[in-house]
C-alpha cells in the first residue's frame, strides 16, 4: 500500500491469496500483473509472494487492496481477476514442460534462428 495515505482514507480492504504450483509461477504472475498500475487514485494495490504453513516455498501470490469505497474496491478487483485469467491462460498455454521439453525434428529453417549462436 502507499505509505503516504492514511488507513482511514482507504477503509475498504481486501487481501487475495492465490496459490500456484511453484514459487517461480507465483513470482512470474506477480511481475506480469504488477506492470499495470491501478487506474484510479482511489484504489491502492500491492503484490507479494508468501508461503503456506506446510512449505517454505513462496507459492502463494498475495494481493492487498485498499480503496475509498466498496464500489471502487469491487471494480478494481473485477479488473484484476480479468487480468489474472489472461495470465493463467498464458501460463497454461506455455506450460513449462512444453517450453523446456525436447524439440522434435530440428530447428533448421526456423525464421530468425542463426546457426551456431
């Protein structure tokens, strides 16, 4: 949250805890989602990763919201969930097993790929 705003200025708060399978994916989601600033100055948001009680790995994305009104909080969180859906969809499509797996065939003729680099 912004350090220069008093809690009474942003009385409506919500904390979201979103579990991910790995700490890497939680950090990646945090970085991808944090790029977009809140559109309204009436809403404050911060991201962090944390661990659950059963592990020391920070696999939980924590998003803390504070807003001036419940309506502003609801609008901001709805927008966040839309963005989260996009991030999760990309993660699912670019599954780590696929990205880092063996390549069938070869890479000869791939546009933009320079041999020996």
